[in-house]
C-alpha cells in the first residue's frame, strides 16, 4: 500500500442532529501501537456548523494529538475563506487553462513561450527551469482570449490576459507529507500554464493584494492548515476554503506582508512594473537577507491570524515529521516578539514576550 496515503475508518449512525450534536475525530496514527493507544483516548469534537465550514465537501481534518493544535486550527479557520465574496478587500477565482501536451512543442524558438507545470515554480522561486513544453504565442493567446469570451468563470474586467503580466499560480498535485503542501508563486509574464495547475483570476483587487495573498499562501501557518486536509491534490474544494485574513485585520501587519512578500516575489527585471506598483524594489536577494524576510513573514502572518506564541510553537513542531525546525522557529519567534511589543497585540502576553526576548533589533 502507498505509505503516504491516509486510510480513514469511520462508524456511522443515521440520526436527526440537534444543536448539540458533535462529530468526533481521532488520529491520524503513524503505527499500529499509536492506533491502539489513540482509540482509547477521548476524541476531538466539533459541531456540525464547524465541519460544514471547513471545505466545500465536509472533509475531515487530520490533527496532531495536541489541544494546542486544535486551538491553533480554530484560530486560523476564523479568518474569511479565500473565495469569500462578503469579506472586505479582493476576490479571486482559481482557473485552469485547458492547455495540454497537444498544445506544446518540445523545443523553444522566438515565437514560443514556456508552458509551466507545477514543478516549474516553487515558493519564492518563480522559475525552476523545468517546463512542460513550449507554446506558440499567437496560437495560445488567441486560445485564451477565446476562453475568456466564452467562460462564465472569467471575471468581467479589463485586466490583460494572465500570460502578459505576473500572475499567482499554485501547484494542484501535492501531498500533506511533502516538504511543503501549499506551493504558490508569482510566476513571470510571457509564460503559459498547463491545465493541471491553476492560476488566479482577479475579480477585484490590485498588485498589492496579489503580493499580500501570495505572502499568506507561502507562510507556514497557512500551509500547516492546508496540510490538515490535503491528501494528493490541492483541489478547489480545499483551496477555496483556505482562511485568509482580510483588510479589516491590523493594517500595519497587512502592509508589512505586502512589503516582505512583494520584495521576495519580484526577483528580476520582469517584475519591474509590478514591483513599482507595489512599492518595493526588484532583483535577486542575498540568501541570508531572503531567509530573514521569510522568517519575519511567518511571524507577521501568525499575528494576523491571532496566534499566540504557544500556537506558533505547536505549528512548527507538528508541521512535518522529522524536519529540522528549531532554527527557523527561533527566528520566527524573535520577529513574533518584536511585533508583539511594537503593536501591543491583544492575543499576546506582553510579559511573556518580554521575558522570552528577541534576537533582532527591528
């Protein structure tokens, strides 16, 4: 049996639910011994409303065996869904192009642009050089223009085709046991996306909203949440339900996400106009500087979700079995403490943060 698959066991009874009805969940367990012990403990219980709010198909999350993990999950899921039409700010629609291998050539030339697949990009790396193929520019831009005219999902606005500008895309094929599960990137202009991996169409919002969203999607807290649900694919029914804090969150924290994410995303000259609109510089970053920005981004996103220091710790400790998280967690907590002190946030304990100290002077 494929060892990365999760096998679920369930018991069911047909009854009429009441307002007090709850759904019990245990596991997952990594071994038979863990299973034998785990089924003897009390399950985590959730209301029907909570279960129905998580995804579009009532998927059940997989929780680490920790009450703090449940608290962290609850804090994160209180943010609006990514596809919310009521939340203040922007609205997006994930979209698949329909471009397949039959639309691709094996070799590049002056009339062809790369066709991306999931492995063509990574977190804060918008071009790995691993392409699906090469697409004729005139043929595929005409094809996408025709799809825009006929599609009911394509927003009715005057934005240019995504292949002409930096665009947020994400990998659909993924796994909760991988190094990372939600892998999104601001891919460059003059590329096409194959059908299997979606990009985002913006019904409303601007470049700063793009920077903000790709920053949230690239953070450890958001990825930890998505790993509760993903098995083999980050499909729409999960992606659309991912919780993303909106404009009514702390504006200073939101602005800092935009600054950090915008600078991390704008890696070269192709992002010059986009970076100018966002208000950041573009170009490659020294690796140490890049890592510090990633650490701070995790901390700022944790504050936007209202997570406590203890929640951040349990998220890192349970993010991936066997990963070496201590250094990253330490740096993230440094920035967490710095921002907690600066803004006096109500979900933090100022005395505890002061006692914990901070390793940076920002």
